[in-house]
C-alpha cells in the first residue's frame, strides 16, 4: 500500500507539472497542437499507471494471503518496478522541462523580432514623413525661383534697353572726344613748367624733412650723452661724499689721538708711567692701521685730504665745462631748428598756393569745355599732398636738458 500511494503522489505531481506547462505554453497559440499531443500521451501514461496500481493492489491482496516469504519477494519486486517507473517519470519530466524552456525561448525571440519590426516600421514612417516635408519645401522653393526668374528676365530687358541708349550717347560723345583731347593737350603743355616746379619743391621739402630728422636724431644723441655725463657726475659726487666721510673719520681719529696725548702730558706727572702709556697709545691708534707702518698718522691724513681736495676741484671744473658745452650745443641746435622750421613753413605755403592755382586752372578748363565733366572730375581728384601743419609760435627748448647748477 505504501508503494502504491507513493506512485500515486508521483503521478499527481507529474500531472500538476503538465498543467503548469500547459498554462505557460498557452501564451503561444502556435504550440497548441503540440500541447494537445503531449497531454494525450500523458493521459495514457496516467491511465496505464492507474491500471498498474490497481493490478498491484489486487496482486498485493492475493500475495498477502500467501506466506510471508512470497509476500516479501513480491514487495521487493513491486518496489523495484515502482522505482523504475519513478525514474521513467523523472526522465519524462526533464524532457518536458527542456521542451518548455525551448518554447519559452522561441516565444521571447518572436517577441523581440516583433518589437524590432515595429521599431523599423516607426523609423520608416518618420523617414517617409520627413521626405514628404522636404518635397513640399522643395516645391515651394521651386515656385519662388520661378517668380524670381521672371523678375530677373524683366530686369534684364530693361537693362538691355538702357545699354542701347548708352551706346547711342557714346556715339555722340565720341564726336567731342578729339576736340577735348586737343584742348586738354594744350592745357597740359601750359601747365607742364608748373608741374616741374612743384616736383622740385616737393623734392626740396623731402630733403629738408630728412635733414630735420637727422638733426633731431643728433639732438637726442646729445641728450643721451648729457644724461650719461650727469650719471657720471652723480657717481663722482657720491665718491666725493665717501671720501669726505673718510676724511671726517680720520679727523676724529686724529682728534682722539691728540686728546689722549694731551691728557697724558697734562695730567700724568709721573714720567716713569709715560713709556707704558705711550705703548698703549701706539697699540690703540697706530698698530691697528696697516697703512700707518711707514708714515705717521697725521701726515697720512693730510696727504689723503690734499688728494681728495684735488679730485673734488677737478671734478667740479669738468662738470662746469660739460654743462657749458651742453648749453652751447643746445642753443646752436635750437637756432638751426628754428631756421629750418621757418624755411619749411615758407615752402609749404608756396606749395599750397601752387596747388590752389592748379585747381583754379582745372576748373577754368572744365568751364571752357562743357562736355568734359569727366575730365574735370579726374583733374579735381588728382592726388594732393598732405596739408602743412600749423607753424609753431616759438621754438620750444627740448625737455630733459640740464639747467644751470644751483
């Protein structure tokens, strides 16, 4: 009885799995026939096992009536058959699970393919809409281009008519060209001497400007030299101050030495102490100075003072001489610059008057030939030289120059 109950529970478990598989596979309509076939086979197997269980139960009741030995053998045999049936059921269950997984995978694959197809269809629809929009835009553009083409053709016709009228006017103007050319040649011949004079004046003006720039560069060079000499004078003045400081130090040292000697002679009455005090003074005032080994301190100080005074005197004389030369050079350059500026202003005034005369002659020529407006315009548009700058009221002395020493 226990074996038959186990087989019955196994069959019930297999039946529930089959129902679960049926519910899982029910999603795909295309596998309905396969499920029907598997269910029919499963029903046959279940019926066979039920018949087997009934036969086993009946046989068990018959065997139970026999002896204990036969009963044990029959139980063992039935257990063996039950285990074999259970193994077969497990194999069938594994096959059914494999088939279920395959069906599920195929179903998921079909779902993915369906989604991919829908996405491609949506993309194609969007592309088709964009192409329709582009076609509409191109139609509108084409319509606008047709209208623009018609407008341009009308404008071209108008321009052709204008060109024909201009050609007629050109034929009329060519008749006056030879006469105007002859008159223009005569006027050019009469103005040629003045043109040569203007060129010569322009050349002179260029030369004067070049000379002015050269003298300006020389003046700046002189200013740089004066600045350098100022720096040298400042360095020499600093050295003079250092020498004066040394002289003051030496004077103080001499004063201290003289004071010590006076104190020794005036206050110390014991002559036996003088040698010791003299040695102390020697070590204090003379032995520390390496330059005082051959001369006495007072003589050395006096010599250094004389040397310093001579250097200071020579430096002062050189500085005065340099300042005088610089003032003289600056005055000379300022006078030359004033003369050049006056000459330059006179040349610019002459040039302006000549340019006014040229313009007057050109306007008179245009008035004499009414049909030559173009020639008059060309003469009026002749390149003019730049206007002269306003003349300075007075010659300004260059800045940054050294003045008289206070």
